[in-house]
C-alpha cells in the first residue's frame, strides 16, 4: 500500500471495510499536525497527549458509528475535533486552582516521566518558552489562526471553515498576529528575521 498516493477518503473506506492498517496510515499521516496544534493551544505536553488520544478515540467512534461523511476532508474534521476538545480543556483548567511553588510556577509543570540533564532542560525551556509566551499574549483569534496555519499547516481556506469565519478575515488575523509578534519581539530585543 503506497500511503502518499492513497487519499484520506479511501483510507477511511478501507478502515470501515475492516482494514486496520488503513487507519494506522491515516493516523501516521496526520498525527504531527494535530498534536502540534493541540500542544500550542493548551501549552502543556502531557495534556496535549491526553487530548490527542481523546481526539482519535472520538474519530474512531464516529467512523465506526457511520457518522463520518466528510469524504477527503479528514484533516479539517479531525482538527475541528482537536480544537473543540482543547478549548473544553482550557475552559475547565481555568476553573481548577493552580498549585504553585515559591516562584509562582505550577508545580506540575516540573514533573517529568523521564530524566533529562539540567542543561537539556534549561536549553529546551529557554528555547520554547519565550516564543510561546509571546504567542499567548496575542488576541485569541489571532493566536488561533497563527497556530492552525503555522503549527498545524492548514490552508487559510481550511482555517476559515474550521473557525466559521471567512477567508479574508483569517488572512487578516494572520497578518496582524505576525505584526504583533514582531513588535513584541523587537520590544523584548529578540532577533527578528
């Protein structure tokens, strides 16, 4: 089975017909884009992993129940599920109290399942935290379009459908998100390319 040549719709049909490998191919094809978009939205790797699993449980349940009718639009459909579940988790998180350490950070952010050297942890944290913090300072609508375009690699047309907005609105939000990020980076003396 030559995976890149087979459309998502054909893979779904093969899965419905009982071919488990077809669904595995579909999962491998889209897992990075879906996981990354979830991660950028929730800003927590372990929560993103949980949501990612929920997304594919919901996808499998919908397909098995005969509720999938999106032909070759699997990725936007799965991204909509991922976005909705991420937003649900963000809303529920806002209701949960945060347990902080003496520096004001969430203590659960420091718990890892595997050991990394202190240098690796510091490099990784510094590398990503500044940009992520700037992205979180963007207005929600701009942040969402930026995440879906850059991290999930969706087209503006797909983003417009996913967010129930028009194409020009999505393009404008992306434009302003980039401008605002550049301004924030210049203000913080970060090199802008």
